[in-house]
């Protein structure tokens, strides 16, 4: 007897077909993009779905004349977003640079979704990324049977973007080996991708551009050659300027992630979010918020993205193993894991607990929870 294991509507929570755990930006925010397109009467570059003004509004948020609320995807300086969008409207590629956790990938995805309606033309950079991932590969069955031909060629996301006038994305460009990185030089300068095996080339059509992300703080980084760097306009995404801005970012993303995972909203969770952000900022900056006590900084980046992860994990703990209220014990272990990456970090963390956290008013429960997981 055969037993079907396909998910039913009941197994999926009676919500119909199985939903993607993380929809692409153009799917998750389709209603906002549609509303913007309907009311966008400004000039649009060739093959753009929206005008540059509407793309910036999509990223930064706002309210449209018909009352549609556009949620902010990026909380930061407006001018940086305007420069990034304007770059994509020229023949220069865009490089989003910043330390880990500054929303480079997030901004890249939403820019591509707003400009081209498709954020999936993506090359994920790693130490093992081959040249074929940027240029093209071959269907070896076809190649052996019929020799080199366009039918046997497997286009990369960059080649597809060139042919269709779309926006391609290259994530973690500095993780890609230097010789593979330089494959982009001809593409970005000449807007052409030669196919010497066929004696042909692919010329980029209007609308094509490329967004790359990179950082120079992580291990395994390969510096960009000066020739390649010149092909980009670089926009540096900073860490949030103020604690309030970072708390807002963390709160928004935790709420979005929590809803996608069907986690219940945590009442009074803002206090713990603010506490996590305070700990991360103080250790990251090497000084307490009041500026009175200098601190040693651990080896980790303690980025906003890591704060989001700590709070989301704490929310899951509170929902599944607690009373649904986010408490210090729910975030303590996550903070420890983010701060302590090597033995020296443990000493820094213990010193911070004893000299700062223990003496801070209203932090006694947090101090006890951190002590419990630190022993």
C-alpha cells in the first residue's frame, strides 16, 4: 500500500498550498509595489518597473495619495538610498559596502525587486565561486553530443540580466577569488560578455545593471582590484546612528520574522529589545552609553543583524517554553553566543557583566540570567 506524504491544507495550517518560508521581496511586498506602480507618474528609465523616486519611496517608506502605507525596508540616511538608486539609473554598477549586519543584502534585494521586479538573478559569492557562475557554463550532455552551441550554453544570472535588461546581484563580492572577481571588468566597462567558444558575444541591453555587496571586516576577504573598484559607485551603509534607530530596526524585523514563523507577538518585548541593543552597542563601541566607562570590545561584530537573531530566538523560547512574554532569560543565551567567540571574549564578557550590568538599575534579572548561562 502506498501512503501519500504530500502536505494537505490541514497540515499547512489550513492556509492552502505550502508557503515559502522566506518569500522573495517582490512577492512579500507585491501589494506595495503594485500600489506604487499604479500611482507613479514620474519618468522611468528603460525597463524599470518604477521611477527612481518610487524606488526610493519603496525602500524608505511613506504614504501614497490614496492612503496606501509603504513600509520602510531600510532605516538610515535618505541621501544614501537616493545615491544608490541614481547610480542604478546610470551605466555605473553599484557596490554596497559596510561591516557585516548593515543590511547590504536586504537593500540589494529590495532595490532589484523595485527596479526590475525580480531579485532572483543572484550570484552568491564564496571562496569556491567559479568563473562560470558569473559568465556562463555548459550543458555537458549537449556539448558532448553536438559540440559548442547556444543550446548547450547555460547562462549565468549576470548573462540573463544583460540579455533581458534586468538587475543582477552579486553577494559577498570580496569572498570570491580575485581572478574570478575580475571577470566582471569587461562586463561592467564594455557592457559585453564575449563567448569565444562560439565566436559570439552578449551585449547588455538598456536597463541592465549590477548590484554587488562587500565588506572588509570578515575573514576570507579578497580585496577588490583597483581596476574593478573603478567600475563601481560605492555606497557605504553605516551602522545605525542612534540606539533608538537600532531598536526600531530590530523591532520591525523581529515582528516580520515572527509573523512569518507564526510566533505570537511578545507583549512588553520592547524592553528586552532595548536591552539587547544597548549591550551590543556598548561592547561594539568600547564605552558605556553614558560615556563614563571604557570597555574592551570582543572579536565579533555584534551587528544589528545579530541582535535581530538573538531577539527572534528569544521570542521563540518565550512562545514555546515560556508564558509568551519575552524575558531576560530568553535572550541571555543568545547574547552569550553572539559575544563569546573565543576564550578572550569570555573574559571581556565577564568583566562587562560585573562592572556594568550588575550595577545598572533595573537590570538585576538580566544580570542573574546572564550569570546562569555564563558559568
